[in-house]
């Protein structure tokens, strides 16, 4: 039987027992007749603690009030997807929200999901890529904390060797499965023809947030050559997603061009640029710094939350 304790209490129980008995980790593992590496998965709460160990560690029954549930050895994945058997990491699976919609938009733009099953061990990772010269602040200081807050998961920042490309990534089979249920299939986004899902399209607040994530990653803002005019551009090779963005903008009352060059949508009129900045805006500083110089932005941040 496995014991599911309130979050943080399994770790606290083990730590207190170790301190009370003045044991090293190796001594504690030896006492409990379990490999130290395996025991650490219980300490880190990556796995539920077996009842055999629990009753040794909690002889005084002080932690009984923190027991949420007792599960069989083959208890499988907890309803709701927060826990899974074996060494699967526990993560938070958030409800629909503006934050989740914005993250989903960033994934549709420069993100990818990889699910590779292998013998005993597979690869399950999400990754969002950017230019380290332009996107470092956005990915490191905005998207990374956003993912960590949404899913309670560690996010790594990395750089591809001999290039200016950087990335943030998170490893979790539960996260991959969660995104797949939302509509984000692992693998090639163009081949899979990923789109803005219905739960986002049907809610204007979610739609605004998702479009912000898309424009932060696959959008651009610039002044037209030798003109006192400006343009916000969205470019993507997925025709289904392009139509979703075009229709989403128009649903919000923002006039944009038809799809041009096969992969672009433009907003040029100053009145429509103001609407975009007011309703959607940017979270990526590389765009914010440009639109602040246009003297048409509705606020210093470039968006109204």
C-alpha cells in the first residue's frame, strides 16, 4: 500500500525522523533496508511512500491527520493527472485561464512538444526557442516563471552551441499528455496543423492572451521604410493557424490584412494598431521597446491587462 500525504508532509516526515535520530542519509536508508537513491525519490516526493516505511517513520502517528488517501501498489495515475506511478514527476495541471492561454499561444508560435517512447526510458519535453540577443529577457524572465507557476515544474534555460539560438525547456510526461488533451499534439506543428483550440476561441479574454503569446513569439513590429507609418506583422507557415489569428483579430474588432505571401498577416492603420496595443499588446520587451517609440501606444506597457 502507498500513502498519499498532504503536499510537503512526506518530505517533512522523513527529514524530522532523520534529525531526531541523528542519522546520515546512508544510515537512514540502511535502517529502512532500501537503496539511498530510491529513498531520495520519497524524500523529494517524486513517489508515494510505501506504508511499510511510513509506519516506521511515524511511530507516534503524528502525521495521520495529513493522510489524504491510501492506495494499492498498482494505484496508477491519480484522477486529475497530478500523480502517476513509478518515477513520474508530480506537477500541477491548471484550469483554463488567461495565463494558460498566453502560454499556449507562445507554444503555438515558437514552441514544440516532443514525445519519444523508449525502452525503460523515454523523452518527454516541451521547448520554446528564441534569439538570445532579442528574446532572452522575455523567455527567461517572463515565460519561464509563467510555466513554473502554471505547472509547478522546473524549467531549464539553455543555448544551442555556435548559434544565437536559446531555449527554455521542461521535462514531464504529464505535461506532454496535458497539452495533448488541450489540442497541442507532440511532433511537427505544421504537419499536425495545430490551431487555436475552441476553449480559447470561445472566450475573448483567453483569445486576447493567446494572441499575445503568438505575437510575442512569431510577431514583429517595425516602422515602414521612409514613412511615418508602422506595422505589426504575424508570420507562420501553418495556414490553419494563420486563419485562426486573422479571424481572432477580427472577432476582437481589429482590422487586419488578408493573408499575404502565403504566410503573413499585417496590421497597418494607426487606429487598428492602437486597438491591438490596447486589447492584446506585448509581453516581449523586444516589441514593447519599439512600440513605445511610436507615440501611439495606449500605455507605457503597450497593453492593457
